[in-house]
């Protein structure tokens, strides 16, 4: 399940829940190695992860910024790095859904053409 809500900063937050304990542990390990800006924008709780991000694409970039230093420090095979693939797949799916919704909304905003009648 995924939710989006406006956070305290006035920006949208992208929250994934529920997440497995292994994913939360891997995200905590990644946060320890990340820059201060990335640590501030990613909140990990027992069953949720919240990205202070305007879009799912931006949340995906934040996750990739978490994964980079973790892969260098702990290797790109096995836990904790491999545990983040599931979180990344969920963000990729959410980004694709967000793009599809934007495309569908853009179609509904089209002005009436010559072959379409204006609705009163």
C-alpha cells in the first residue's frame, strides 16, 4: 500500500507501508551512510518508510542516493543492499502509476476540438 500526503514542509510525502522488518533494517543501515540531506528527507519506522519527496520519481532518486554508499560500504550482494530491491520496485511501480494518471488527466483537460461538441 502506498500513500501520499502533504507533510510539515508543505511538500508531498511519499509513504510506503507496510514494509518488512528486513527492509526497515536495510533502510536504517543505508541512512547511516547517506548525506545529512538524504537522512533528513527519509524517515524509517517499524513498518513504514516516508520520503519527503514531491513525486514518486524524486522518492526513487532519494532511495538510489541511499543505496549508493551502502553498496560501496557493504557490497552489492546480500543483505542489507539486496533487501532494498523490493522497496525500489514499489517506487518504480508507483512512479509508473503516477505517470499514467498524469497522462489520463491530461487527456481529460484537452479542449473540445472541431469534431467534439462543447458540453454545457
